[in-house]
C-alpha cells in the first residue's frame, strides 16, 4: 500500500490535490450547513473540472442513498453524496463512499468459463449461450433461476418473463426469500398488499423510534443519522433499542431492552395487553378500520394453519392477549416488567408519534410472519398509524429487494406487480400483458429458495428434480443456511449443472460448471427500488472490463437461443417474447451484444413492466420520469396537468390518491374485502432449536458496518477490508472466562450441522448477553453458515439465521 | 480515503463541543471548515490505509464528537491496491 500511495502522490499534482480538497470541503460544508437558513454552496458537479458527474443509487443496502459518480477517462474516480437526493441529503456511510472502488478489484471475471475435466477453461460467449440453451431445452422442468434483490428492475423482469412466460413454469426464486419474505407475508396478512405504508419521512417526525432487533446505527447509518440530526437540532426523539446484544445503536439509545430469542413475540403481545388495559385503544379507528383475526386449526401435525386465519372479536382478542402481563412477558422475554410497562404506556399515549423499525431481526425468524403481524397490529390497535411519524416500517438489506423481488415478482409464487400465481384472474392479467395464450402461465407454484437448493443437492433419482440452476447477482454458496446440506452436496452429483453470472470469484462460482462475467452497477443502465417504495434510475457511465456483459443481455440472449431451437420463448402469435423494434418498426437484434445498446433496453423492459403495476395500485411512472428525478415513491399517479405525483403515506386519505374522497383511511386491498386491515393475535412460541447441555449458547449472525453481505465487493476494497479483515465471535466476558478464552484466542463454534473456527472478541464493538454469541457472516474464509439452522417460517419460507444452539470451545 | 469531506456532529454540551473542535484543529490530518451549530465540516487527508482507519476511530473517540458522516471522497485509481481476496 505504501508504494501505491506514493504513486498517488506522484499522480496527484498540487493543483489537483488542492482542487480535490476544495471539492471535499465544499461538499462537507454544504452538508453541515443544510439546516442553516440561506446558506448555499454551488453543487460540486457544477464546478469546473475534467470529471463528468452523474447520479446513481448506491450499490449496497436497501436505504437507497443517491451518490454522484465522478468519472474520468473511463473510470469512476470520485464519489460524493447527492445533495439533491431526499433519501440521504448528501450524506453517505463508510461503505457508500467507497462504492466506486467495488468495481476495481483486480480479479474481476472477464470471460465465460466452462468446467471441463474438473478445470475451468475460457470459452466464447456464443458457446456459453448455446450450452445453457441446450441444457434448458433438454429439461425445462429441471431448470430453476435463482436471482437477487441486487438484480436491477429490468434484469429481474427479464428473468421473470423468461421463466413464467417463456418456459411456462414458475421455477424462479430470489435471495430476498432469505432476507425479507416474512415482511411480505406480514404486510399481506395485515393489509392484503405488500410493502410499507409509511416512508423515511416518518423518521423526521416521530417522537419515539423503536428499533426492534435492528442495529440501525451500523446497518442503515444514513437513516439513523436523521434521528441524530434531530437531536443535534435540539429536538426530543426517544430511541428505544430492543436487542439481544449491545451495539452502536444501543450506545445512542435512551432505553436498551435486552431480550431473549423469540421474546419479541411476547413483548409485542405484552404491549397489546397494556394498550387495552391502559385504555389506549383508538376505538374509533379500530371500529371503522380494523378486523381481528387468529389462525385456525391445522389440517394435520405437519401442516401450518391457513394464512387467511379465522375471524375473532375484539373481546376475544383482548382475552387472547390477557395472559401477556408485564410479569409474564418478563418471564418469556427476559425484559424487566417495568420496561414492558414503559412500552405499553408509550403506545397508549395519543400525543406521541411512534415509528417502529425492523429488518432481519424480525424477518430471519421461524415466526417471522407472526411477529411482523403483531407489530402492525399494535400500531393499528393504538391508532399509531398513517400519520407522519406514526408508522411500522420494515427496512431492507439489498438495494432492490423491494423494487425487483417484491414488485417485479421474481419469486416462485408471484407475477409482476404484486399479482399471485395462485390467482386465476392474476394469471389471466399476466397472459394478457404478455400476449400469451390463455392457460400458458402455470398454476403450479415453483420451489422457494431452500426447497430449490435442497432438490438441487439431492440425487435426481431420489427426488432431486432440480438439475440446472442459473444464479445471477448473488452468492448462495455463502449465504444459504446449513451449507453442507443445501449447497456443498452438489459437488458429488455429476448430473447437476450450476451456472453463475457474477463479477468476482465467489463461494458459489467455486462449484459452478459455467461462469458468466457480468457488468456491475454503473457499467450498465439500471433501476432499483428501495425500502420506502422509491424507484430509482441510472445510466451506464463506464465500460465493463474484458468481455463482461449485462445480466439482462445474458438472459435475453439465452431466450433467443431457446426460441431459435423451438423451445418456448414465444407469445401466442409465435413472436419471440423479447422482440424489440425501433421507431422505424425494424427489429433490433438485442440478443446480439453488438446491438444491445442500440436502444435503451432498460426503458423498453420497464415501460412494459409498469403496465402490471396498476392492478395492485403500485402505479409506476414512465421511465423518462425517473431519469429526471432522484426516485419516486409509488403509487405514482398522473395529475390533470400531466405531472406525475408520488405518494408518501399509503392508505391515508390526506395523501394516497386511491383512498376514496372524504375518507381518512381506506385499506383498499383488504383481505376481508371491506377496506379494513387485520389485527392478528399470534401467540408466543419457542423456537425450534434451543440451547441444551451439549450446545449451550444461542448463536446470532449478522452484518458489520464495513462489509456488505457476503463481502465479495467490500472485501475487495482495501480500506474496508483492512478495517475489518476477518470474521470473529463475540462472547460475553463471563462466558469467555468460564471456558478460559481471551480476546484473540481461537475458538470452535459448532452446531449439530457443522463447525467453524473463529477468533474470540470480548467487550468489542458488540457485546452479547451472557449465554449468547454473535458471528458476522461476511467472511468467505470462515463460513458461519456451515453452522446455521435451515428451519424456516411456514408462511414466508424464510430461514432463521438469528438463533440456533451452538457450543463454543477453545481451539487447542 | 486519501482525501475526504466529513461532517462531524458535536455533543449537545457546548463546552464539550468546543473542546472537540479544538481537538480537531490540533490534528494535522484534518482541516476544519465552518461550523453550523452542532455540525462542523472537515477535510481529512491520510497517507495510508492504516492511517485512514486510525483517523476514523480517532475522530469518533474525541470527547464531544457524537457522530460522523461522509459527504465526499476522492477515489483516485491508484488507491485500489490489490483486489482479490487475501
């Protein structure tokens, strides 16, 4: 590094350094002064410079910060927070301001490679495309697509259409299954339609922010800074951190409530109990806008009750939560009764605005649907809903888990626009949009992620009917739980074929049979959708390295090869499903890379996709509107003057254009078809695996500030890698003393499924409770997912990475 | 970060905040810009990756510094030292 920085010194002339320092100070001053009335600095992109500046959303998490990307001589050379962006108002986190470097690791994949005789050998793109087409054509029912919340919206739409319109199966799923599908089932169960009613503006107007198992200060730091900023301005914002370990969020919280795993269910039911006891029920709101539900009886011991549930009265609901007294909740959760009373008293107050926030703590949970439902329920019950600052907000971990997986519907049970495979009317809508013959779209739901990989890792003659998987923009060889069962068995199954499109070698490419080099981020056009329903757009700014190409092009090229073979991929008129023509009505061969950028394929795909968005009132504007903006939050509805207006608070009469005039609230996709939301009773239950004598510790896994997900990008950024080079295990000091371990000692963390060796960290950045350990999952040299449990929520099918039983022993 | 523009949020206690600004001014790696109430703009310039991390930690450890945000960073190509996983 020293030598390379000398090169920096050599390259940076004094004039250039002065310019850069001036630019850095200008940006920082503008940010520092943003609340200083009348103070304004020229935006950096307007300053004279040889750099070209363009907007893009950050490549990493689901916050959706916009960055200004400075390019020079075909490379990204500078990043600044986008001062025009409402999401981040010019700020970035430590990952965000290094995002440009993520493209420049020197081991970028630059050519297709096929496994031959055990070794990966370079092949041409033509051979790669033909290889995939031949494999799929031979057994389309054995093919599954596995995608990502990092797919751009057009990429996801192309893949979804490829499978559901082109092949006539629903054998596609995506990694949001592992990170947020319980939020989806929570919204569907409560409101009848997915995604948060509220927005980030709630952070600016709440009196109380409750972090439900959510380390927002480190995982969504730019959003957390909104709360810190308000305090800096002298506003009172009470932050409550409910957690199983002390984090940076805890340090800035007014109240820290340590709870035991699954205790969140008891806490939320305890709040419901107290809302009723303290006369905190917003009776008028509840009477006019809510119904009550509970689960019905299970058909048998192996099948969960129907997700629609059965009706119950308010009185029956009150009786159901009656046992959740503060003392009982303390027994179940470990949170002192007086703290439960504090929460109940806050919710019972009508003069406060309360914003609940959660992320993986709720979603990666075998009772994820239940806890999502209960928290929506306590907000509805107490009337803390639908007013600025009063909201229940799920945050996401990927930049387009909402935009691509949830909205485009790249999951095995969904169609674009929130339509459902299981609904015949919805299939008919999709067939109409795609010009398919009636009945073309299969009514059979495909395999969710865990089931897909279980079948891929099972011998074909033993029920393993998934024989080919194409993975794009994700790393299941690192992120699936119980990796030995769900990923590594493939290496002994000769007839299975794994295709991986990615930008760097990963744990997944290590077992791939065919690797395709992909363009990333601003090497291609793109669109993302963030956690607050905001759809964002950017243009390609630099060329990808070598022969790396866009993921959407890869999908389209294989589709064309299948069409040419007569293996599907056509509409009812026999036309190729991705047929594209110019204004002169001449066909444009977008399957040919040389012509892919002859038109804006993203624009064509998006404007086709957005026709789906109106069925569930998730209206999207034309592509051109997103070019002009820093994102728009749906539903985006055209006004009489032709302008496109975004919506901040859904279901609220003062803002949502789909609420009937004169109504204060209207849940217009109500499960019960009466414009009412559902308040669910879901009991506390114990998790499927708990510590015992052999495995006496609770294991929780998660992220760290410096790294994003499996670290394939951030571990290639020297600054971030050096700051956090290896995974570790956090131990409580009493537990460490009991097993004779000091910070830095190597220990073995083992479960019934596998083991991993890690350095112990005691009293470090995070500090777990006694009897708990925490391990971050970013490090591909130490796979904690060899240890994790693959039990999942029965409704969302999302696995639980936050709790299983492990042993910790000093490594000899 | 070779050169970066940062926003420091200071503690609500004005004496602690003033002391923090003074400490920032004493750090040779930092240029202190204008202060707007509890927020102050700074530019940080470091000579190595290790210094870069040290500086981040050092800034957060200054009494009176409550929060740190980033507004700008220069990413000159030679700062990409390796690529690839170690």
